[in-house]
C-alpha cells in the first residue's frame, strides 16, 4: 500500500494507515515540516518505508524531462488524465476565489469567468 502525506499534521496519522512494508510518500509541507523521525517507529509499525520525492530528482537531465513530459501529454491526449479546471468563480467573486486559494480549499486549476 502506498499513502501520501502533506506535512506535519498528517504525517503520523499517515504512518498509521500503512500496512506492513507500506510506503509513505511525503510530498509537501502545507501544515509545516515534519519533525525529526525516529526510524525505530518505522520498524515498530511493520517495516515501513518513507520517501520524500522531488520533481528535480526525476527530471534533472533534459532527456528525463522530455521523456516525462511526452508521457504526460500522451496520457492527456488519451483522456486518461483530465486537466480541466477544478473550480470556477464569477469575476465578481474574485475576492472569495483568493480567500479559497489562500486557505487551501481548492485543488488543481481555478479560473475566473467574466
């Protein structure tokens, strides 16, 4: 089982969601950075794995970036990945859109419609 976590507030809860030998991918700090990890906890919870991937770790070389982008665009063209906006706001509601963005109530693309 693979589970993801976005920071301090969810990290320990995320570990609790894993089965033995599960993998936690920590990919954000929206609730703050995770405190130092006692690796004995990983053993006690069932030989767990934790990783902290970054984009540049996967596309550091131009050929890696081109290959990854080509694969992504192919999946978009096949309809396997949808890239449309997740939420829309009337232009008159731009202030609310900003509040929602700042409070992390949105995901993906947000558009303002005149």
